[in-house]
């Protein structure tokens, strides 16, 4: 991550002086840098800057602009209520772009999780119920377990997480997205166990 940050920092310095056709491609550099930045305040500022540039170059409803706002809401906004409002808007706008159809379950999963954290379990369940029916849901194996969890079916949730975990092994050297999927499943399983009173 440290090496990636250094590379993106250098690229960002160069990008400031670029105009013309290459400006659009370079406008995503702040977003990439934000994803490897631990400082939340700087991460959000990078994403705000990227969103502003992309909005100017491509328009506020362009997929790249929306993707940047999605990343900001999901990874940088500390206020949960503000993040929920932003993410609800972004998910709705992303749905209008066919190229993002496969990403909709992930967007809705983030939205459902935010609503659950805010205490809106009915709203969370409704979002997850929609997400599991969409194309790409199979790439988000935690959805079925979370849907059962927020519906109050704790045993069903535990079974769903256990089933999904058998298909997502944690192995040395595997791609980071596989590790992330495994961690999300373990987190969901822990939530289900706690809700069922089987975890102190």
C-alpha cells in the first residue's frame, strides 16, 4: 500500500498540469489514491476533488462521476446518516447505467448495511431483498445471510454464512478481493451469532 500511495502521489503531481483528452483519464487518480489512503479526512478530500473534476469534465450523472461519489459514501463519510442519503441517491443513479448493472448488488449491500447500523432494519431488509435478485448477486455471497439476519431469522443467517464460507477459503497468496469476501462473511456470521445470543 505504501508503494502504491507513492506512485499515485507522483501521478497526481503530474496530472495537475495535464489538459486536453488525457485530463479525463487522469482525473481518476485522486480516487485511486484515496483508496490506499488511511487518513479519512484526506481520503474524503481527494474524492471530493475527483468528483468535482469529473463532474466538470463529464457531467454529474456520468458513470465515472457516480462511481467516485459511491466510493466516497462507502469509504470516507463518517456521518452514517449523510452516507446513507448519499449512497441511496448514488445507487438509484447507477441503476440507470447498464454498464453498472453488475455493481448494483454491492451498492445496495452497502446501503443496507448503513440502514441496519442506523436502526432501520426493515429498510435494510428491503434493500437486501432487492439486491439478492439482481445480476451480480453471486459475487456478493454475504447478501443471503444479511437478508436473513435483518429479517430476524438468525439461525437461517448462520446457515447461510456457513454455507458461503465453505466456498470462500482463506489461503496465502490469493487475490485481496477473496480475502475481503472472506472477512465480510466472517463479520456477518459474527453478527448473526451475537444476535442469536451465541456470542458473548
